[in-house]
């Protein structure tokens, strides 16, 4: 194989099979045929010259896939290659003088040979792996420190020593890398202690190593000492700290006049733009089997996906396919008793609710971006004041919120994002904080709604002062933030704090939450069996508010 940099290397059929498998899986085809296709491609190439280029390989792969009725996979394969080439071409390196230069894989490999005396073939392989990781993540601005760290990650994963010339690797030791690469657990994202987490079955966890490196890079080279100390103490945790160069979440809804194929194409093209993608399929959109298979063919290691719909029939199909999804509470309430009970029995549906809110503009309705997110540890803050001293508690909360907003601003500047980022801040350990502030159970029940409403006022005040736009709805998945905070604060109040405005696990807790929570997500079975169903009946809204379950997930 003659690479783009002019160097030759042995043909690796397993590497080709891996690429073909990804292309097949990406369009919902049988990825188990990847090795057979790869062997066919190898035979075709063997009939040509002794040396073939990567372009010839790609074209032959596309031809073979199309011959065997895998046209979509062929297109996906070629599109991925073109996107990778473009991503590398767009990469710019920021040096110590804030000057920009193009990323050069060959120069990186030569630096390994010159400075670390690495064999040239090995140096080229490591440089290529660094390039592939950067192209996969889709970053445009990168620092030399980040390249050095990624180089060390790749060299350690090959069982080699660090090749960047640094004595440390952002705290990533060889035993951790071996555990992550072996699939024993996934990275903990930022030195938060042990907490080994088993990954989902059949998922390639290696991309998460890049997130681990980026989170540690942010803690050591981007945030200041005050930020990091508060983070280490468990005062707050950040959504997607290991992916801070991209928005935390994007929520997609069909545009006016957009059909199913057009919408899903836009969804597929958006996958690399955010850490988490939330896809809403409204009842008004005419759908086919393509929508039923959406969770399978849309899967991508570059993005976490969550699905939502107001279409009861589609929800049934997703639930039967073991796909977790959400429904707006008003849509679930409109289902027949038989359909609602069926969803409850399948146990893969959650419902979402929020109070009525102003109708969003057209741009927000089709694509709603959340730039940053955090969970604030109310349990820890409550231990730092005396019981019943709610004034001191609110003052401490505002201090912590201001620090979190400063973290948002710092990361936004380095990631070149919006000057006024849209953010979400969710309480963690709210129940434990209430227990500490109000030791008397009866008083706690009386004061609960008042405290939550006061907290919401503090959140909004601090957000306005720090020029960030505060969101409540559609927060990203917490990704074990509650467990990380409970471990870091060392209070042993819980193994994992609930990251939400209300813990809804019964009809009684739902009734309490409806009085004060700005956003709820709860199992469908609780709503279905609730005696509060009349509170969710659609109400007549003023023209300035929306009751549309296509966007607001509320009534």
C-alpha cells in the first residue's frame, strides 16, 4: 500500500475489514460480511500492480460493495474518506506564539524519529493514528500540547513508552490504558477516582480514551486553579468535560416542509457537531420503516444519541426493538388505554414535562443547541452552612454558580464558541441538601417547594449577571455525574446523587414535583397509574405560549 505521504506499508486486511464493517453498520447492513468483502477486494487488488495507492483501494472497495447491492455502504465509505481528508486539511495548530500552522503528519512522524529515536515505520504508524483520531473528532484548532498528549496515548496503547518527550501524560498511566483498551472499563473522564464503568455491549470504547485526554487537558491547561480545586472537591461537575470543544447537546426537529428523508439526512450530517444529539420525530411527520430503524443505522461513536417522538405507533416499534425513548406528556396522555398500557409493559418509555413557555423562534424549533452544562452539588454546599440557615445556603449557591459560569466562559473562549453560550445547570443531591437544611421531616415537606423556587431564582439571577442563557428543558444525559460528585465530595451521603430538579419515583413525589420543578422526566408507568392525570389535560394557552408537544414537551 502506498500512502498519501508517499510511504509504503504492508496491506492489512483486518484494518480494511474494520473500515468496511463500519460502513455497513452505518447504513444498517450486515456488518458480519465485512471480512468476505475485504477478501474480495484483496483478490481484485492482487491482479493489479504490486503496489496500490489508498485511492485505488477506496475505489475498488466502492466497486465491490456496489456490485453486491451495497450501494449505500459504498457511498458511506467514500463519504467518510472524503470527510477525513477534509477534516485533516482544516486542522490548524496553535503554537506558543499563538500562530497557526497546518497539521503535517509526515513532520510529526519525523519528529518522533529525530527526537525520540523511534523506528521510521513505527513513527509513521503512530502519526497516522494521531491524525485519524483528530479527523474523527472533527476539531479545527488544536494545540501542540494536545498533539503531544495524543501521541503518548497512541504510543502507550501500542505498549511503547511516551514519545512526546514529556515525563507525564496528563495523569494517564499504562495500567489504566490497558484496562480501557481491553474493555474492562471505560475512562473516568478527568481524574475523578476509580469508578470503573462497564461499557455497553458491542460498543467500541476506544474513542473514549480521547475524551479522557481532553478532560485532563482542560483541567491542567485551560481552567485556572480555583476552577480545578472546586471541581476536585466535588462542588460541581461538567457535562461532557472530555468533549468541551463541541456543543454539549443539539436537539433536532423537522423544518416546515421537510420530509422524512430530508430530515434524517440533516440528522446524519449533524452527528459530528455535538457531543449528544437528541432527535425528535413528531406525529405530524409521515414516517416509514426508515424511522423505525433510525436508532440502528444512525449509531456513531462520534456522538451520543437520544430519541423522542409524539408518534405513539413509532414509540411502540422503538420499545419493541429495546430502544429507550421519550414522549411528551401530552402525547402520552392522548394514547388509547391499550396503547399506553403496552408502552408501560415494554418498559422503554419515559415522559417529559415542563410548564408552558413562550413559543420559540423558527431556528430554535428546528435545531436547538446547548453549548455547556453542569451539575451543582447542593448536598456539599448544604454541609457548609448551618441547618435552617437558608440565606447562607443561597449565598453559597450563588457563589458556586458564578464560578460555574466562569468555567463556561473560559471553555467557550478556548473552543471559539458563542460569546453568550446557552447552558443548563442542574441540581445534584437536592434531596440530601433538603435533609441537611431541614432536619424536621414535616418542616421539610412545607419548605420544599419554596426552597426550589428560590433556587431557580438564584440560578436565573446569576446566569443573567454572567451573560449566559439558562435552559431547563431537554438536558443531556447525566453520564454518571451523580456518582462522580458523590465520590469526590467524600461526604458518604449517597453512592450517587440524583441529578435533577425532582426525584419522581411515585405518585406522591410527582404531585410535589409539579408545584416547583421547571422540568421533569419520569417513567411512563408512574404517569399512567397516577391519579393526577387531570392536571396534565391540555389547557387553553394564550397566543404567546405554546402547548405544542412537537417542541415544548408540555401542556
